[in-house]
């Protein structure tokens, strides 16, 4: 039977409950209907208590089985979630590394492109500096080309110099062979001088000389003769020189390859061959376009 107080299962002849300690009253013999009715109530109560105890026992059994299962499921879920997050983080790390490598590579490419762009711009600036100064000539331009071209923008040259005819003479005093001018060869032009000349809108007060090679009769260089004020305008237009020779004080603009621009101060233009032939004097800067 079961204890009516706590529901604990006890022996049928027990006087006290081994769980709660309450006294167990024995069932009396029913003498009348009231006693029978009361005994039914007691029996029903005991039955209900027994049912509750059985249900509780079942719940406890189920709980013993279900709770470990739920715990295992939770642990598995946490493990799987951790693996997923770890995998995702690893993938993100790889992607970030790939992206970093990509952007580093892209930065390098951009840097190279920027360097190439700067080189192109420098070449472009060098070309712009030469514009108008080289007058469209190259190292293949001949005397005839220059004469025909200059006639289209002005008149005939204002002065022409020819290559000299020389002969080798032995100098007794110096005990060396020297070359002495004995005339000029009018079939070979040395230079063409034009008194009206400009460098990209800047006047050359002392004019311009275009010089040629004696054998090939192809252009070698163009000299513009500028006053100090004109040269200052030239520097404002073309900027400071890219380099300057410490010994000769010759200044250079643009590319080191030909054609190139050079300038040098001259305190007496009468030392310049063509100007000395014309008897011109003065001081300023000789700005040259060198073709070879």
C-alpha cells in the first residue's frame, strides 16, 4: 500500500510510514453506510495519491532520459556553431589576405602607372619646351629645307657664312702644324642668320643663327641671342634648368637626348663667330637647340 500523507510505498501491515513517519491507521470494519461511504472516500484519496505518485515517478524517469539528450543536443549545437564561426572567420581571413594582396598589387600597378604617367608628362613637357624653338626641324633637315621654310615666314637670310677653305701650315716657332684660312667655299653653307626671331613669343633682340654640318649640310644647332630681360622671360616661361654644368655653367632643359635645349651667358657677343663676322657686340644669353 501507499502512505496517504506522502505517497511513499510501504508494507501492507506497516503502522508508520518509513518516509514521513506518520502513523498509518488500519482500515476498520464498516458497521453502517456512513462508515462505508467514508471508507470509499479514503480509498479514493489513497488511489489519487497513488496515481500522483506513479505520474511523478514516470516524470522522473522521463526527465532522467530526456535531460541528458537535451544536454547532448545543446553541446552538439554549440560545437557546430563554433565550427561554423571558425570556418567563416578563416574564410574571411583568407579573403582579407587575398584582398590585401590584391590591393597591394593594385597599388603597385597604380604606382607604376603613375611613374609611367610622370615619365610621359615629363616627355610631353620636354616636347612642349622644344615647340617653336626647333622650328619644326630635325637632325635630317638640310640647308635647302631651312631656306625654303624660312622664306615662307620672312625674307632671305640677313647674313650667310660659308665653310672656310683651309690649308695645313707648319708653324716654325711652335713646331706644330696649323690650319690657315685661305678663303671660303660658297658651295658649303656654315650658317644662316636672321635678325628677326622669336622663342614662343619672346623676342631675340640679337637675332638667330641656324648652323649646318660642313659635309652633310644638315642642321647642327640653332642659336638665339637674348638680352638679360629676354632671358628672364624665357626662364619664367620654361622654368629653372633641369641641370647645370658646374665648370662651363651651361644650363640644360628637358631631355638629355637630342634635340635638347642649352643656354650660356655671354658677356661679349663679338666673340660669337657669326656676330663677330657682322661686327655686332653686346651681352646676354645664347639659348641653343642642339640636334646632334
